[in-house]
C-alpha cells in the first residue's frame, strides 16, 4: 500500500485536477482575456486600414468611451430600474408561494409545486416567443378579452415593454426560487413547530417568528442570484425586438456588448462593457450581502 | 473576492428533517382561501402553456382568426408533420443537437464536479480552501459575461462553429462542486473509505465503485440542473455557431420566428416547434420532481 501522502496526491490530481483545468480554461482565462481586451485596441496600418493589425495598450479609453456613450449608460439605467421592479416581486412571490404550499394540507401540494416549477424547464427564448405571441395584438386572447371590457392593452409600447419583459422573467424563475426556499422550509426541525404549538402560537406567529428567520439564508441566496441574472438580461429583449419598436439595439448592456462585438466588430469596447456590467453585478450582490449581514448582526 | 459572506449550504439546506410532522389541519375556511390562491397562481403559470397547446393545433389562418383559448378546426398532426418536414427535417437535427449538448454536457459536468466536490470534502491538502473559495466565486459569474471572451479564444483555437465550442464551456458546473462537497461531507463516512483502503482498493475504484453510489442523489440533482441549464442556453450557441445544422432547438426556433414577418408560414412552425420542444421537458420535470429537491434537502438530512 502506498503512503497516505502519495495516495492523496494521486487522488487530488485525478479527482480535482480535471475540474480545475476546465475551470481555468473556461472561466479564469476568459475573465483575464476580457480584462486584457478591455484595456487594448486593435490598430491597423496602411492608409485604408487594410494593412497588418497590431494590439496596443490604451488604458481606460474603452471604459471612458462606454461610459460616455448615452445609449450604453441608458441601458445600464434600464436594467437597474428593471432590477428594482423585478427582484422584489420575484422574491416576494417565491417566498409567498413556498409558505402557502407549506401551509396547505397534503392534497394537491405536489401538483401545485410541479406547476409552479414547470416554466423553469421552458428555455428563456421559448418563453419569450410564447409571451411574445400573447403580447401581439390579433394573436393574444388577453388583448381580445380586455377589449370586450373596453380596455385597450398595449404590452409592447415603450411605456410597458419593460414590465412585459419582467413578467416573462418572473414567470420563468419564480418557481425555481420557490423550490430553493421550499427545500429550506422542509429542513426546519419539527420540534420547533411542536414547541410553538404548545406555547399557543398562531400560524402567523409561526411564519414570522420561526419560518421566515430560518429560511432567510435561502431568500438571501435567491435574491443574489436574481440580481445577477436580472442585470444580464439578453435573450428576452432580443426575441421581442421584432415585435416592439421600443427595444433598441442597445436596450440592455448585454445586447449592447453583443452588437459592439458582432455588428461593429469592436471586441475591445464590448469587453469593457461586459466588465462594467460584471463589476456592477458584483457590487450589488456584495452590497446586498453586506446589508443583510449588518442587519442580522445588529 | 472573498466568499465568506455567502450563506453556506449547511444553513441553506438546513441540517435536520422534520420528517413526521403531525398533520393537524382539516378543511377550514382558511384552507379553502389558501387552495384558491394556489389555484390562481397555477393558472398564471399554466395558461401560456395552454395557449401554446391550443395554438399548435391551428392552421396559420385560424391562428389570427379565432380565439386563442378555444380550439378551431384542430390539425395538430399535420402541423407537427410540417415542423418535422420543413427544410429537409432540420428540426429533428436541432432536437438531436440539443440532446447531445445537454446530455453529454450534463453527464461530464456532473462527473467532474461531483468528483471535485468529494475530493475537497475528504482529502487534506494544501490549497484546499483556496480552491473551494475560488470555485465558489465562480458560481457568481454569469455565463453571458464569459461568452464573448470564450468566443475569441475558441476562434483562435479554430473551434468556432463546431460542436466543441458549445460543449466545452457547458462542462463546467461550479454549483456541482459546491453541492458535491456539502453532500460528500454529510453522506460519505470516513470509516467506509478507510475500510476500502485497507482492502487495497485504489482511490479511483473507491470513487467510481462506492462514493458515486453514495452521492447519487446529489449527482442526479446536479445532472438535472446542468441539463436544463444547457438546454435553455441561448447566448453561448448564438455567439459560437453560424452553421444552422449545429444549432440547438432554442437557436433554431428563434431563427424561424425572426423571419416570420417575411415568411408567415414560419409563424405556425415556430409555435409547433416550441410546443414539441416544451413537452418532453415538462414530462421530465413532473416525473422527476422528487430529484429536483433531493440533493438540496437530503444532503442536509444525512448530516
């Protein structure tokens, strides 16, 4: 039998090694590469820019360009507004659904839980196609029905499109977030509920004094991932774009970066925009965690 | 970036089960209100799918001419035939591609991340906490932020517009390592590992013969989430692929929808294709429903 140290070394290389290699290649290097790109520019020699190209270091030029582009700054503001509207609705809905499922008697709970989780299996772009049909005048039964009541609904106008997109995202992910919270609810010690019953606590007290504090970590986790996901908005506006003139080519930061890269062939500016978005997502996630941490320790 | 502020999974998943909670409620007015509220929520989540199922049976004409909630001269079979027949059966190809990306990607990703999680849980070595924290930080990096630099790397390697360009980035699941480590700590007893080692088993035989079986619930959960994640992915294949025959379903359906203003017949095809692609996933979600939570809850139960 080989020594423990040799065994450990072989095990680490064989079991952890492949993952780490993949992690470096598909995550660490791309991040480094994006950072490098964001600080450089491609210059072409020759009078018509058709000579050899070379990469030169340009400092923060790409960042300055991105942050002085009104369209990109507007797209940042748009996803932040989107997050402010959508994240609270999403988390409250997921939490309420989880608590209601927990409070309902056994019959039907499994059915409802599956139904709420179902949209998670529908790809984001397919969900956008689906809701896109439901937003389209002439196709949408919602618009037809509201018309018979004399209400003219416009889901695709510039005033409402952001909310229409928020609805798609909520429809898709509320059930997933609910499931994470349900998993946490299921793991609460039964003794706590018995003790509360003996003390004469009512359902509301059980929710506010026992359940909510104990599922708080799951709520924090889902909030952080919802914030990160929300700022990355891309597929939904892309799919709805042919339907709504309110969606421009730089409607969200990711759409803007995508178009900089593939329409304008400016990968360096695209990289700078991606980095700015990632930093903002990071700042919001950690800001939120700090806020929660402080409130809990005080 | 420090990760100590992240809530750890032990608290996220909890540590005890409430198992035999006495069921103590009868049908009270409160329960009726509760069920009604749950039913309203169910309608919200189901009605787009219902609309899709109805729309998939309609002809292009009655799609616009009749109520979206009611059947009108259903012709589901011929619609489905049209989806499969269009452009030399390209839809079947897309479905096969989606299965390949998701199936192979999720299988390899699960193996790699579960073994890494087990290694981080059960072996003492230098850099252990460092790697775990770095990987944990990776959970927070959204895939869309990586797609552009990955595209540039892949194009330098000459892999753009091949299966590899989508498959390789899909093999990564930092979440799987996170769950794998927590689960291994709780569900793989050290005494069992020691006994196998004394019997002369090598570390890889122990992992594939014994540990993987003990960690099966976590592995299934990781597989399912990774499968859905790849199946639903749009940005990565959009960036990487230009050849239609390599498209997954998501990319293919959007390509149909985006030209449907010029080719109205594609409108019905996009609806039919969406319907066909949603059905297997829905069946999988309902029939595998206990596995979705299995890794998340059971990992804690055993601790």
